[in-house]
């Protein structure tokens, strides 16, 4: 079983630049997973302050894509595995392969990929 991790598709990040093409690609990928009955898990980064502060509008997931989430996990570091229940969710779904999409590729997507490998 595969799972799709959609990382940091949040208003503060998506709203910085015109990302309609990127969002459309992510949406198509999500729909592919949904059609195959494979889990789609959204990862949301929150901080104590700044544009991704918990409870702020910037920390909210993009409403156009959020409707596809099977699960939403909050993280406070670059890795979606650190101090979250992501590993438990993946194991309960018998997931052996993860695909990662989202924003902050050089940080959160990268660190999550490394932790997923470990």
C-alpha cells in the first residue's frame, strides 16, 4: 500500500506567490490516490508565532485541497514523523511506500523523506 503525504500546503506559503499550476498538479496526484483507495495525509506546520502561528489564518490548509485529506497531522519541526502519530497511521494502513508532495521542499519535504526512509 502507498500513501500520499501533502506537506505544508498552507495559506501563508501558498499565498506568497502564484501557485495555481503547482496546486493543480498536487490536486491531480491526490485524485489518483483517491481513485485507487490509497490514503492521502495532509501535514500542517504550526509555530508559536509568525505566519504559521497556531490559530492564525496563515496556518490554515489551502481550502481547495484540504477537502481531500483522510487525516491531518500537525507538526512543529521540519519532519512530519518527529513527535507526531504519522508512523502509527501509516502502519495501521499497512503503508510500505510514501510519496511526498507539498511546499518547502528543501526543508519539510526533505526532512520527512529522510525520516520516512529511516
